[in-house]
């Protein structure tokens, strides 16, 4: 199970800029941009949290749709993102070897798909779980697993490995009793300090040493 931003796509700095600008486009002026310290590292939470800070009421479902659309517009203004080294070939390797996989991302569906498309990484929306339906990471991770069971017609999996770059990815895996693989150097020290046993610089190294 793959996180997307920072794990499959090198998109975190650009995407945080897009989130901020998309919130501003909705008339939200007082924005907490300390995204790393949010309770939930998800688009839907970023919208609700900042909307409530400004207007003291919960945003509508329609506003979440508008936010999702504007995120894509803001991304397009900043140009395409690149893959994390080895991402495209790893996904193809899993497909070629009939290894089940899915995507679980704190982003909303349209921007998530946009990033995968820009990196030419294969995906199927049926195995993509996002924060459109769950603010908390545990919610859409469980959704991703259920989607994978249906997509691959399996009643269960012998092992489930969560692949991510953030401490929140690790904590979610631990909360759900999933195995975890960390990707990237930025958060490696924190991941190891919090119990991550397998960390790799990129997905090429992960494929060579782990699969």
C-alpha cells in the first residue's frame, strides 16, 4: 500500500503551495501553514480546520468539491512533478509479478490522480483511497485495503506493507498493526527513532533490497 506525496511523487513542497493558494481562492485568509503539525495530514482536514478557524462553521460538501478542483488548477500553474526514483518501474514490477497493491493518500482524488499521471505511474481509481471520505489516515488506509480485496478478489492478505515517507504514515501503520517501509532521507531519522525497521533512500533501492 503506497502513500503518494513524497513516496511515489516528489510533490510535497509544490503541493503545500497549491493547498495554501486553493484555500485562499475560497476566501480563507487566516491559514495555518504549519501543515506538519496538523492533527491529520489530509486535504479534507486542511480545508475544514482552516475554514472553521475563519468562519466558525463547517464547510459544505460542495466546498470540498470546489477545493479539490482548485487544487488541480493551482498544481497546473506550478508545472508537473517528478517521480521518486524507481516509482514507475516498481509499480510495473508489481503488476508484472501479480503482487497486489493499492494507494492510500491524504490528498483528494483529482490532485492525486494528476500527480500519478504527470509521473506516468500506472493507477486504477478502484484501488485509490483518499481523504475525500476520511479525514483521519486510518480511515482511508482501511478503505484502501478493502478496495484491494475487492479489486484482486481476495478474502485476505498474508502480509500488508504500508510504504510511506512521513511519521504519520508510520504511526498509522503501527495503529493498524501493519508492516511499514520508509522512503526518503528527509524523515528517516524520525522514522527510525519511532520504530521503523526498514527505510530506503528511494523506491529503486527498496525494490533491489526488499523485493
